C-alpha cells in the first residue's frame, strides 16, 4: 500500500492513475473537436456577396445586392460613388409614385417611425427609391435601416392610397445585413 501526502492510504493506486488518464484523454478530445463545433453554428448568416458592374462609358463602379423578396414586393440595394439607393418594387397592381410620395418605416420593438420621401422619378410601375448620399460617415437614417429590424413599410401613392409591405421575421436580419454589407462596401467606392 502507498501512502499519500495526507497520510491516508490508497488501496487502488493503478485505478486512480487510469481514472486520471481517461479524464485527460476526454479533455484532450474535447479540445481537439472544439473547432468543428463552429461548423454547427447557424447557417442563416448572410455572407457579403455583392454584384459589381462597371459602366463602360463613365467607368463608374456600381455595387448591388440583387433583389430580396418581401411580402408584397422586393428590394434591391445599389451603391455608386455618389449615392446609396434602396429600390423597392411593389407588385400586384399599378402603383404610381411621384416626388411627394412617402414611406413610413416602422421598426420592431419601438413606436418611432422613419419617414422617407421618394427619391426617384414619377412612375406607375411601383418603384420607390430611398436615396442617400454615399459619404465616409454613414447617414443617420441609413444607419438606422442597417442596424434596426424593420417591421413594416407603409408607402403612400400619388393618389394618397397606402400600401404596406410586411417584413417577415425570417427576413429582418438578412435585410439588415444586406444593407450593412452594402454600406460598408460603398464607402470603399469613395476612396477610389
């Protein structure tokens, strides 16, 4: 029998070593498998994949997210050196907008709303533009769109009719991430 530092004897010295060895092997295996747990993370994260075009005449670069489907329409977010443009295409019926048309944006969890006037030309194709100047510091309203979940957008037409686009919960994060992604990349266009 062996004596321990406390004076007590251990009747099973080989089992104690084996027990400690098994624990150490388990810890080592967990440590080695930890990087693979990253693969099991949520795959709903939007990766910043933008379409890039160069105008053949002006040589101006245009970045675009492509269209994202929303209930009642779709949105594409484009950026050039001078501006960032969120283009909403409402579907279903003939919808007319002019420069007096407005959109009220309601955010999740707050009672505040953001009001934006149509930045595009008069049209009866259901196209509504949110246009922001592309600057080194992100404009407040554009930053709000990129950092807060949009619940719904109410568009007012030239005939004062209201059309609502509901942003479903599963589209709120991807929409925010696409806006943030494009805003970040648009700033690089200014520096060129």
